[in-house]
C-alpha cells in the first residue's frame, strides 16, 4: 500500500490549517508590534522555522509592552 493512501487526511488537514493560521497571525502581530524581545528578523526565522513552537514562543515570550 502507498503511504499517501494510509494517511488520515481528514484528521491532519485541520491541524495544518490551524497551524498556518497561527503562523500568519504571529507574523502579522510581529509586523505591527514596535517592541519585541530580541530582533524581529530572529522572530521571523523562529516563527517560520520552528512552526508551532516558534509561534507559541513569540506569543508567550517575544511580545513586549513599550517600556
């Protein structure tokens, strides 16, 4: 049997769509936020490169209030 035929796409596809929505939301938030903890270019690499972990890290650690 082919591997692509055994993957339960009806379960995986919503997770992929959710992850993409979170990633796009994080990138938009990063673009609109004037202050972050660390350089913005690094957060872009983390959000795109580490997918879900990078996105969560940005929302938990990366955003900073103006201080």
